[in-house]
């Protein structure tokens, strides 16, 4: 059964997975060329000074910040909007699998794809930054990117949850809550400022649980 | 069962979001900012003076005896601060306390340092630059390599992103020769070329000993300052000045401030303590400012609700001392009301320039808010699982919002 769900989610996501992977390569290429441009334009030493003192690198790797966010949102939309149009989700509920398992495996499979994109982006970032900068700057850049990846994961779970929720009142409440949570992942203005990452990881880790409530309400047809 | 866990997860997230935002919104709406006075010490009347803004451009200028002054009168009281204006008006005194005064003398003999929480342990990239301390030019020439200090000292060439072996070796050998023990625990410098000369780096080694490293004519010059290992150094601030009285400051783990003097690195303790409890300097919460003027030195410790000022003469003897107080945030009506309403607060703001989730509880006042929330839940919707009450019991109004918004599904 799981294999069938995997196949179904793959059909929904395959084009997005490929397009996002392409965008990842493009944005890494953009970052690499921006870094090169600044090194040429400012001179290597001056550029290092700007990168160290003025957080210039954060500007050059800006796509690493937004790409997980876009990916999370697009995956959630592609996976669950088709299910909710004309209440098609009802069909899935007739499958010989419990509704909870069904929802959790759909979200789990989607998240595995998202995680794959994030890991790809992470290693790409590592490669691009370490071409020009020493380990001190590379590790700062990688540490800075972790809250962004968590933010992308958070938006995936929360968006899936909001889409599955049948009532608009609840959707608005959840929307406000999600906005409040997501902005907390983007508060840094220089490198590696997040000190209590475990708390953020914990918050993201409980998010998949929320989806069952929406699924349950959907089945009951709650308003 | 899982549906219930799921519902409580949503409620938990609502609690987290409310605890992050609602207390701040509450303060933003209801807290009336108090105007804090700006205190100073006048050598003309030998007394403390202050200004206080009232908004709409209104400003009081007073001394602590209660006399009020016009703007130009006030400027005349503080010649070391407003000497440029006074000089232009021809009102700068020729001498103060037997010391000849002119704009030039004041400029030359003044120095300001301040330690705010955001400078205590900021998130920095641990790469440094070493100036040539005795260069051939009038200004400091920015070098073309950077160096890392950690398990060793290594100079890097930005053009090729590689280690400069020869230079690194030279510095490593010089440091090891004098007894420097890697790894480095702390290093500090004033990394700007907008200073008259360069004093290089102050570095704490693995044995907690403080070393002074400079580069003179391309060669390393390292000195064991003899400071440490009993002094627990938290941060060092280097501030080069042509007065050459001190290299900079040491902030110790127990919130004491010391000057590193040019007199063979002897330390001089700066008084920052106060007799009043809670007004002695704490680096994580307060700002300390140290002003050096031709005839005296001022120390200001500024925290939430007070400004404690100590005046020293040039030999560091205490001349005068005064504290001005205002209502601290915790004692303002909005803050008190907030502590009754919200059982706890979550915050991601950290004065040390990090993003850090911190939880502060408002017990026991918060019991009022919790009791009211429980009553409200009881009145508004009676048929509730017992766990809803437990949630409200622990999270007060935040839990109430969550529980009321997300109704249980039977």
C-alpha cells in the first residue's frame, strides 16, 4: 500500500522535484557568480573584509534563504490541493489503510522529497562557498542556513495542514499562527545567530502531528 | 486518540505563538515610555547636571539641586563636551582647575569607551587582520592577508584561499618561543585603520595567560603581559589613543572592568559597583561608559531604571558619585498588568546579538490570570475534556485562546 502511495505522491510531485532541482542549480550558480563578481570588483582581500565584517555573503546566498520556503509551499500545494478539489480525498479514505497512516505517509513522502532538495542545496552551498572562502566563513554560512531549512520544513507541514483543513475559519486561524511561527526562522541579520536551535527543531518536529486533526475533521465534514 | 494528540499539538503551537507575540503587543499598546535623563558632571559648578527630553522638542536642562538652565548656559557648564560651540562663541574658559584649556588640548586629552551588552560576546567570524605597527606611512596600511587564531596561528591569502606557510611559521615559532600555549581562548583587537597607531592583539592562551602580539616591520613582536591566569577574562577591548594611558579594557567573568595601562601592563580597576542592590554593573544587562577628560574621568553605569555616575580625578580617586533613577520597566503599570495577565513569556530577542528562545515566568501574580482563564473557560463552554482545563491551568490565557479556538471533535 505504501508503495502505491509513494507512486501517487511521486506522480504529483515529479515535475516540481525536477524544476526545483533545476532552480537549486541555477541559484547556486547565481551565488557563485555573484561571489566571483564581488571578488573581482572589490578585490579578494576587500571582499573578505565585507564578508567577515558586513555579512555580505548573506546577500549573495539569498536564494538559499528563499528556495526552501518556495519548495515547501509548492510541494504542499501540489500534493494536497488536488486532493481537496471536489473533496477527492474522500476516495482515498476508502483505501484499505487507516486515514492516519495515509495522511502521515503522504506528508512523510512529500517531506522526504523536500529534505532531499534541502540536502542538495546544503551541499551545493558548501561547495560554492568553500571555493572562495576559508573554513571559518564556510561554517558560518552553513550554520546560518539551518534556520532557513527549518523554515522551509515548517512551511511545508503547516501549508499541508492548512490545505487539508475543511473550514475557512480554521484556515485563517492556522494561517495567522503559521505566519507567526515562520517569521521566527528569519530573524537573523548576521551569521550564525541562532543559539537555541533545538527549540526550533522541536517545534518543526511536532508539526506533522497537526495534520491528523485536519484529516479527521475532513472525514467528519466539520465546518 | 491520535486525533486528540493532534488537537493538543495545534493548541500547543497556538500557545507558543501567543506567548511569543501577545506580551509584546500588550507592551506596545499600553506601555508609556518614560523619558530617561542624560546625566553629566560639570567641572564649572562641581556638580551633576542633566537634560531630559519631553518630546515635541522640549528639553529640561537642570542641575541636581534643581536649578534650570538655558541652552547656552548649559553648554558653558560642560566645556569638555561642547568645546567646539564654546570656542566659536569665544566662551571657552582659559583654564579649568589649574589646567590650561583649548579646543586642541581637550580633543587630545579626551577618550571614550563604552561596553554595551551587544559588544560582550558578539557573533563574529573568527578571522582577523594584522596591521603593520611601525609602517612607513602616516596612516595605517590595510594588509592583504587575514589570519586565524585557534589551535595555531595561520595567515591566509584571500586571492588563492590558501595558507601563507612562511609567515605563519614565523609567527608560530615566535609565539611558542615565548611560552604561548595553543589553543587560543580569546583574542581581541581594534580592527580598524581609523586610529592613530596600532597596538595589535591581546590574546589569552590555553593557560589563561594574556599575551600581546604585534607585527613590527613584518616581524612578530610578542610579550607576555603577566596578566592572568587567576583573572577570568571574558572580553578585551583595545582602544589606541595618542594619550597612551591604557591599551584598552578587560571585562572579567565577574563583571569587573580593568584598564590595561601602558605602565608595564599593570591593571587598574575601574569602580563600577554601587551600594544599591541591583545597580552594580552586570555586563549582560547594562552598559558602562568611561570618559576621560583633561581634568577628570567619568564612569556611567546605565541599566533599566538607573544611571549611576562616578567621577574620578586623574589619579583615580573618587571625587563624586550620584545615581539618577526612573521607573524601570518591571515597575511600570503596563508591565505589572502584563505579569498578572500572562503566566509566562517567550522571547527570541537577546541583548548579546543572538536569536535565543528564552522563557520567563510571571509567578505568583500570574495565578490571577490563570484563575480568570479557568473561570472563563468554565463559563463559555462547559463540556470540555479534563485535559483542556489542565492546559489552561498551566498556560493561562494562551491556553484559553487555543482551547476556545480549536474545539474538540467528538
